[in-house]
């Protein structure tokens, strides 16, 4: 399997699988795709590599990011994590051992999540690829306006799970 392009920073051509995008778009109603080509853009408003989506203001937008998976990946995640007014949903390799994961998604020092993480089952087949990706994927949601509600919901689920486990053992 040829995988070199899937790890390169100039790989804007790996289109998000339409089925996955459709499911996410039905939930989040995206308005901007900042990592696109005219051929693979998922939103009416998009930026190409020439437009430099990293340099643009994403505030006020509902952003879908399937970034190039090379050395620039950390810059896209950092930008997503800094959203103040809007929402950013990233499709990323599920690499929980990376510095960017611990800097922008999960704070291992405090044990606190900075974003909602959804691990995807199986391996995605990106448009333009002959085979599935050689890595698992995750969807990471940065939503500062709804973060407190999300955390409260997770704490309630966790507390309920603990109560259930406790009740089973007594």
C-alpha cells in the first residue's frame, strides 16, 4: 500500500468520505471548510491552500476541518482549539500519543478534556485513495459555547456508571 501522500503536508487531495461528512453536517450544519480544493470542498465557503485557511478568522463560523496530515497538523488543531465564537469539528488521525493531542485536546496534567472526542470504528477510506487509511481516525469537536453543558453531561453519565457498578458489586 502506498501511504506516503497520506502523511504529507501537501495532501489536500484526501477528500473526506461523503457519508461521514453528511452525518456530521446533519448535526453541526457547517459553514466553512478551510482546508479544501475546489474539487473536494464540503461547504459553500471554503479556503484553498493558496487562500491559507490558517491565517483566516474562523470566529462566527461552524467549521469542518480535515487538515493535511503532515507536519502542519498541529497548527490546524491549535487554531481549532482557539475558537471563541463558533464551532470547529476536526477529522484527525487518532494519535493519542502525540504532543498536539496533549497540548490541545486532552490535558494529561489536569486530566481534563479540552474538546469532545469521538473515536471512529475501523479505518476510513478517503476519497482519491485506493485503500483505507493506515491509521484509525477520530472526530474532535471544539465548541466553547456548549462545553460546560457537555462536561456536565459527561460527569452525570460517569456518576451514573459508577453508581451502577457499585450497585452490581453489593
